[in-house]
C-alpha cells in the first residue's frame, strides 16, 4: 500500500508556472511570468559570477550582509528582516507556523494562488472572499468572512493577476477590523511599481503593530520582479519581532543560496537599475494599453508589471491564447484565478511588446472586435 499524505494534500492542484518555450519559435515573446524585461542589474550579475570561486563554502545562514543592504535601502530594522528562497518559501513558512488543521487562511477571490496552496499544504482551510466588480480586494467582504478560526489573512498589494491595489486607509481598516492574534500578510511583490502617495508597501504598518488591537502585520517582498532575479529564488519579509523569531526557528539554516545572497545585495543597492526598470515598465505598459485598447480589446488598468486583457467570454480568451501562440507570443491563461475570460500579459522588452500588440490587434481584426466596417 502506498504511503498516505495528510488530508487535503491530494486536493492541491500543483502550481503550474508560465510557459517558457514555444515549438517553432527560437525566440518567443515570453510574457507569461512577470519577469523583468531588462534582466538583472549588471552589478548583480557580477556578484553572482564572483561566487563561482567559492562554491565549496556554506552561505551565511543569517543573510547578514543582504539584510543590512535591504535595511539601509528601505530604512528598516535589520533584525526584523528574514530572507527566504523566494517569497513563496516565506508564505509557506508563515502558514505552516501559524495555521494547521481546523484553522482558516483568508484571501481574496482573485488573489495569488500560492496562498490557498500553502494553506491546504499545512492542513488549514483556505477561505476566499469575493472582490469588487472592478477586481479589487473588498475589505468588508474579507472582514465578513473572519471567524474564530481565522489565523492569517493574505493580501497581495498590488495583486497578481488583477493589478489592482488598496490604499493605506483601506489596509488600515482591514487590519483594525481583524481580531487580536491574527496575522495580516501584505504581499508587496510589486510595491516598486506603484506611484501613488496613498499607497503603502505595509512596512509602516508592521512598525505600528497592533497597539490599539487588530492584527499584527507582516510584509513580504521579492527579488523576482523589479530586481530581475527570479532564477535565484530570493525574497524577504519584515515583521514583528515575535514573528521573525518564529520564522527563524522553522526555516532551513541555509535556506538562501550563496549566489542569491550576493546577487541580491548588489541588486537592492543598484537603484539606477530599479529606476530604469520602472521607467521601462511604465512606458510600455501605457503604450500596450493604448495600442491594444485602440484595436478594440479591453485592457484593464494595472499598477504592476503586467496587464489583464479581458474578452467577451472564456472561449474567446482561449482563442486569443492560441492566436498569440501562433504568432510567437506566450501569455498566461487566468482560469485558475477565477478569471477565465482574461489573459495576463507581462510587460516585456520593446520587441516583445510590439509582437504582443500586433498579435492582439490581429486577433481583434479577425474577430471583428476592432469596429472596422467589413465588406463581403
Ligand atoms: C511573483 C510574485 C511573488 C514572488 O514570488 P517569489 O517566490 O519571490 O518568486 C510573490 N507574490 C506575488 C503576488 C507574486 O506575483
């Protein structure tokens, strides 16, 4: 008889990453995984290569230099930062540490898929709250689903795949409405892309804590997006001292590899590369929305490095994926996120965005969505 995993594990649908190759195309436009269009910082690459002479050495298990660099750039307390093998690892460790069988983990309906996966893996129950009609997290709906068994609430801000975010006032209303002893995890994977004084990545809320009741806050961040280091698997969290102490007990002693520590330190200090990446993203995100919107398709507003293109129905979205693939463009289908009529398109390099805009415009023409008169 085969060994039996814990209840719930076999109900998990494995996370499937975005497609990276396309038969018949040597260089497809890879717009399925929200990777940095400009690649990694040249300094991060140098730091990574330098580790080649030191591969016999264990990494610094405390990630001291990297945490100090993060703390100096973001003006945070070094002692309350924990690094992980991608923020995915930290999300999983937070759930495993604070929720188990009988507990609930709350997230919003079109939130990041790793939250329900991590919850189910830990034996907890994932509870989804509906979002507003414009695909934003709904604080009232989230609070309505909080009960005595709710241990963690996850909110990606901005969210993947919707590209929407809540302002500080709404985050604070959510935090204050949660019972004492719950943990609000603000996943700020795309924080660098937001340009709005009403926005917070959540670090100030971590510092403020739950002095007047409500939830304590943990912020998670990643090097996979604006820093262009997705290959190395590197993320970090900033939290209250008690939470940091817990995560440091349960994480692997050398959970972040040495090349990731070195490249991450160089990347976070390279503010020029961050600024260039942001500038590229904003320009091409606007351009793509104009082009594809002008071609007759609906492109939703986004504060991150991707956009959603929404179609009339799931069948049309499916046809658009196929059309894009035939034209060398890889996008992401959104059925698993409860958005089967949408495709997510990452903001890629110049040539990738031109290819994608051409493919979508061609699709719109073929399907008569461009408003042009047709003669038989
Ligand atoms: C991409 C992404 C992450 C980053 O995950 P890593 O494991 O750090 O690569 C985290 N949260 C959200 C919402 C994301 O889209």
